[in-house]
């Protein structure tokens, strides 16, 4: 048993036959084949919500070993070689992710499941090389054997929760924004006993948020110090309201039934079905 340290990831991957460091680092420089910013969550409001990424969403990407599911809902390597999987972070753009966890089963005191939350940047004129940036990670570690458990990722480097999911960003510090995809990367080691180290679904905790608002006010009667500034600016930025005319919003004016119809229809994206 020889621990392998991935300095660039801030993690210690403990496995008898771990994924080679150069392979892992090359993987993080590879474009993600599926955009993880789907509009799957339908819950609304400011409370905490949970989304499950099922085991079927994980696809093997590194490692030639076969894998199988002996226990329903769990994957594991079946021969003496590691298998690395990934799956998109299945949450909507605009939410804030507060935690990413992974269902695991570890019954081997010399092997460990390791996973990362990764932000992948696509290539662009100012960022010609696609790159994956590890944001958070965790490992079941070695002895004592934890058995079944929910393994939650802790921040790596300068990253801190919550993660604001965006379509564009500058995660790798090049100074140039490019398209960002978020995904979960799992290293499943070859166990000494079949299916002694496996993983299952990922559990994502997130919530919708109303942003603080821009530095410059949109309406002349709703300054940045207004008690309802952030919410009014959010309506304007979302195309739900254009104000009351003359550059104002008229925050203290009553709302008619006609205006209410516009607010509700625009905010819900209502339409006439075919």
C-alpha cells in the first residue's frame, strides 16, 4: 500500500493501484462531453433543496478495467485496475450549491473511494487550453473500514462554499471568462475482494438566491439603498418588469390586475400550448 499525493489537487489518494498522477492531471485538461448545467431542479423558494445524481449518470472515462453493479445502485471495479467515472452536476444555472456528497461502501482497509467536485473551463481565445479546476474533494481513506456512508466533499485551495453555478467564469485564474461546466469525478479502486469498495448516487444540496443587485440602479426612484432594491433589480434583469415609465419603477404604487398578469406570466414563462 503506497499513498500517492496529487499536489495539484490538494488530496491524498489512498489506493493500492491508484490512477497515475499524469493521467489524472491530463483528465482535468480535457473538455467535458456533457454540459452539467441542466434545468433539472424544479423546486423554488429560498430554502435548501436536494438533487440526486443517480448512479446511471456516471460514465467511466479512465481505466481499462470492467465495472459492474453487484449491489443495486452502486458501481465498483471488477478486476485489478482502477476505474474513474464522471457525471454532470445536475442543477440549474443560477443556484448556489452548498454541499456535494457521495454514497459510498468501503469494506477494504487498504483501498478508498475518492471523488472531486470539478469546474471545467472550455477553450477560448484568451484561454486556449481547456482546464478542470478541483473545487472540493473527499476520500473514504483507509483503516478503519467505514462501510456504508455519505461522503461529503470539503473545499480545496481557495474555493469556499457556496458554489454559484454560472454558464461562464474564470476558475483557472487566466483572467478570461469561458464556458464553465461542473461535474463530479470519482476514482473507484480495484479492491482485493470483489465489490468491497463501491459508490452510489451523489447528493447535492443547493438553494435558489436573489442576487445583491448591480452597483448602478436601473430605476431613478429605486436607489441602491432602497429596502427592496435587490428584488426590484432582479425583476428588471429577468425581463419581468420595465418599470412604470420615465425611468422609474414606482415602488409605492398599487399593482393592477393587468400588471399582475404580466408579472406572473413573465416570471413563470407561460405560453399557449400547441
